[in-house]
C-alpha cells in the first residue's frame, strides 16, 4: 500500500519534471531565436551597421538625375536611422556613394571597388549601366536596385526593380495619344537614345502603336550626349511627323527641344519619365514645352498631399534636407530606398543578412506599397513577380513646383494589361 502510494508520487513528480523541462526547452529556443545575426559583407552586428552602395552619375550631363535621386536615398535613410532606429529598429544604414558619370565601364569599376563592403546596391542608375554590371551581380550573388525601368529587370533574381517598366509607360502613352488626345489619325514617329534604354522605349511604343492600329512613320536615333540634333529634327520634320514619342535623358531633351523650336518643328511630343527635369519649367524652353510636351510617368504631381505618400515625403524632405528643392527625381530615389528597406527588414526577420539571405528575402518579400508615389510591387520568385501597369500623363505647367501637372492620373490601358515580358 505504502509502496504503491510512493510510486504514484514519483510518477507525478516525474511528470512535473518533464513539463518543467519542456518549458525550459521552449525558453532556450526563444532566446536562441533572438541571438545576434551572423556578420556578412557590409553588415557588422557588433557595430550594428549595414552598408549599401550607390553607383550613380554625380558628375557629367546625367548628374541632373543622379544627384536628386541620391538625395532621395539620403533623406529616407536619415529618417529611418534617426526616427526608427534603422533597420529592425537597431541597425543603422550607411550609403557608400560612387560616381559612374553614366558610363558603363566606370560603373563596373565602381562596383568592383565597393562590392566587398556592401550588403546590397541601393542605387544603380541607368539601363546601359545596369546591363554592364548585372553579370557581376549574378557572379557575386549581390542584389541591386536599378534606377531604371526596363522590363528586362522584372525577372532578374539579383535585381529589385520598382515602378512600371518603360515599355508600360510607352504603351499607356500610345493609348492616351490615340484615345484621349484624339491623335490616332496623325503621323506617329519616335526619336530614341541609341542604346538599350532607347530600345526599351521603342519596344513599348511598337506594342502600344500596334494595339491602336497605328504605324510608326519614322524613327530618329541619337547617341547619348549628342551635340547637334539638326539631323534628327530634319528627319522627323521631312517625314511629316505630327506626334513624336521620345526616349532620352534631360540634357539631350533640352538640346533636341531647342533645335525643334529653332527649326519651327512643333509636333505633339510625349516623353518617357527620364526625358524631363523640373529645371525646364524655368528655362527659355518653358513656353514651347507647355504647348507641345507631355510626360508619361507614375504617381502624382509634386505637392499633391491628397496622396498620403506625398505628404510624408515632403515633411521628411523639409526636416532632413531643407535646401533640396522640389525635384522630379528625388521621389524616385526616396522610393528606391523604401524598397531596399523593406528587403533588409525581411532579411533581418529571416535571420540572415548574407548575400544568399538577401536573395531569399527578396523571393519572400511580398507586396511593397509606396503609398501612391509609384505603383505597388509584388516581389516573389522572379517568375511570380507582379509589376505595376499604370501610368500618369503630365503636361508642362511652369506654375507647378516641378513644372508638371497631372492630366490623366494612374490609369492602366487595355494594352498595358495584356503586355507580356520579353521571352514569356
């Protein structure tokens, strides 16, 4: 009888011990999950710092894009570091900036210089530049954010693009010109930078024009940094072009528009987003552009605080870089930084800031919202990504902060909905 009672007591005590052990095991697992992340290239868990690279034109003709883009990167990360404590509330982000001058070989050299000290590349500006650096990104398993909207980036494992592709901009532009502007019966032409960037714009226009049942009468090409646009303007003028779609960067746009005005050539121009810069609205070209120039881009006009993201961005700009004037490209750089922040947050949540850890995080990131400043983007395995297909058409209005006024906001044409990526 006594022995039997003692046996029961031992059994109960044993059960309690097992429960305690189980609870103890759970506690150890929880503590283990919170352990310090392993160091990785660009990440120092002791100093609690994360380095990301910026490879952009800080000098040369395309610096008019690179500088405000980088200012957008800087303002976002100042806000993140100072008000949110950095990534995951504890890792401060440092930008390592290199000048590419928009020259692919310079960009390759800059990447080779800094790659060992970067978790990722926060900004890689330009289609030709991205194409030049991409093989190295693949070789080193490094993720980069291309400051370029080519559709080619969507299925690339080592890129985290944002925004609707250039091809989508031109497809929606063609829809707007044909339907809203009522110019379907006019002679359509295009003029493009003679490289991968220009080819992306032309591919979109070709698709968009075919969807509208329109043929392109003439294509005038030019090298980046072209000195004299007389031949191109004369070609377009001789062809009787009444609508001209443009793929260029601002310095070339300025020379092209000046020559067109001088030669009294005044079609309806419509340019991809990088063809414009806010300085045009205060230049001698402002009246010509206000009468004849449209821009196909994304989001809303500067100062439209009915869009939540715009109100937040302006507030942070005023706090962290009050000397920076309103700028068309600042917003893109700001959104780049938001995308990379979401990626780094995901990698920390998964416990791995190594290069493979960043790739894994990108494949599991999901939808990132930009609060109306650009289209939401869904990141998954490359074949499953969902990119924005909406565009906004702007007209030049010198009275506006960056000289642009929205004409048709955030619309998605039927032809944009049916567009498929190259090779799919």
